[in-house]
């Protein structure tokens, strides 16, 4: 397998078809295990190009004729992105190797004419590598750090310019791996000791008592302890939402947008396999993955329902706690899901309407005296604080609970759980906990 060609093929699929790279990468990496090729290089090239494609596109335009480049086949552009990424961001790859391999790949995938074009563009950059960016703050930050100008402009309406730039830069850093200890199978101390014997460093995270972090992602993920269910992968901010929910033993808890079951699994673990966790998601593949994950972790107190959350019923105040981790703009997870920043068709106005509906629907399932937790993975106030303020104004029988009762005060703002990526060095998340009055 030619790693650069494989990286090129994945990049084209992701950009051309608006796909996510996770499954494509995992499929390819399975095919090269045990061979001489380095799977880490494939990961670096694919994720790097997807993340930095805005910056790469801006740079390529400086060395081509604008009118002609605009109509260039997207596959040729992707090959140029891959070439420039190696030149600009891969210190371990010599320049001559990056140029040579890119030209050879162009010959193989296209023809001699395209190869000559790629060679000319790369040589021109090597002769004159200085890049000038626009003075306009939104355009400068967007092109230099690789984001759509529209997103940076929206962030500049909410934050000072220096904070927006820090945020943009943070999202481009390689993420650390966050590990949630499975309390049903082991303890935090035992897992730390286990990895230490294998010379893998995992450290405790101050934000969440059940979370560890490591920079040795490959070693951790390939360890047999993962397959045997001693831990799972989850961002700290996501786990903190469940700490805020504060599940208790023998309760009945509803997770209305369960996805692949990361939060549902943690809920079940904290309940020590007592009571019942009802996890609802309308996508069969996600429900299948959720079942596999929960079974791997030894969770038995769950019930998975494959159904649209808005059609789940009968509607009755039957649950002690209800979690709604709603669909959102994803502005908080751009470090791990770079593809999200390029989803230009995202309609935030429609998302806000869906979130409002989800809140009103979920509220009907909460028992008197029970709790409702609303969460997102975005830093957009319109999807966060504004939603809760509107809900509470319309539902006087719910009261906002101070998040600092369940999570460290460092991550609490105006009684809400609120994490800021470049400040807290975890994904951006928001959550509000509300209690329904006793009847």
C-alpha cells in the first residue's frame, strides 16, 4: 500500500463527499497493520490536510493563476494540499522527498501534464516561500489558521480578537487522549499502575475524578485492556456532563439523544448496574455501536430504543433524570472533528428550533422532584444560555441548579457547566441542570 496514495484517496472522499474521516481511516489502518508502512503517517496526513485545508488552499492560490485555479479539479487541489502539508507541517519529511513523492503520485493518479503542473507549483513555492495574509482580522485568522471566514467573523462578535486567535490555534493542536476508567471493572489506581508497567504514562485529570489523560494514544488504544472493557475513550467535558447529571443507584434515567452511548455508558457505571438507563437514538448504526460498547464495558442495566426521540413515548413523567445532549453546531469539538468546521450548509437557526423542541419534549418525561440536564458541544451562546433562559421563562416549574454542586467551580459560569477549549484544554461544552418542582 502506498501511504500517500491512500491518504490522497481518503482526503478526496472526505472533501468531495462531505464525509467524516474516522471510519475511512480505521478501515485503511486495519489493512496496513503488521506491514512495513507507518499507520501514524497516514493518520497525520489525512487529519492534517482536512484540518488545514483552508490555509493550504490559500497558500496554493498564491502560486497559481487565480482564474485557472478556481476551475481546477478538486482532486488536483487535494493532491496539492497533500504536497503542501508535507512541506509546511511535516518536519520529519525532507522537502525533496515531499516534492518527489507528490510529483510521482500525480503521474500515477493523473498524467505527466498534471505532474509537471504540481512540480512547477511546488518549485515556485520553494523559491519564494513567504506568504502574506490579509489585514482584515476575520480573513487573516481564517486563512492563517484554516477556518471559514464566516465562523471566525461570528466568533469575533462574541470574543476579543486575541481570544479568537488563541481558540483557532488551540483547535489546530494535536488532541490528547482522554480515558474514562470503567468502575465496573477496575479502579483508577490499578489502571494507572497497569499502564506504568508498560511504560505508558497516563495521568489523572483534575476536572473529573474518573478521567485519565495520555499523549501515547496509539499504545493506549492498541492495548488489550480496551478490548476487555477496563476503560473507554471519552472527552473530559463529556464526562463532566454526567457528573452534573449525578446519577444515583436504582433510578430510572432517560438519555434522549444517546448517539454511540458514551454518556449512557458512564450513567450506567455510576449507577453500578442498578435501576435502568433508557437510551434512545434513531440511527440504527449508532444504536448497534452503542450496544457493542455497553456490552464491552459490562453494562447490563440499559435498554436501547431505535426511534426518533421526538416520537418516543408514551409521554409520561416516568424518569428521575433526563439527559438531552442535543444536536448542535459543534463549535466546541473542532480539535477532534476538523470536518465540522467545513460544513458550510449548517443551519444554526434550524438547530436552535430543534433544541427548543427537544427541551420542551424532554421536560415532559421528568418526574416531580426529578432533574433535566441539557447539554451541547458548542460555545455558541445562542444554543446554550439563551436556550435555557427561554425555557425557564416558559416553564416556571423548573429551577436552575448551580453546577458547582457537582463539578469543580473552575468549570462553572453563572451556574452553568461551561468549558472553554483554549482556557481549560478540553473540548468546549455547555450543560444546564434543572429540577422539576414537587407537585
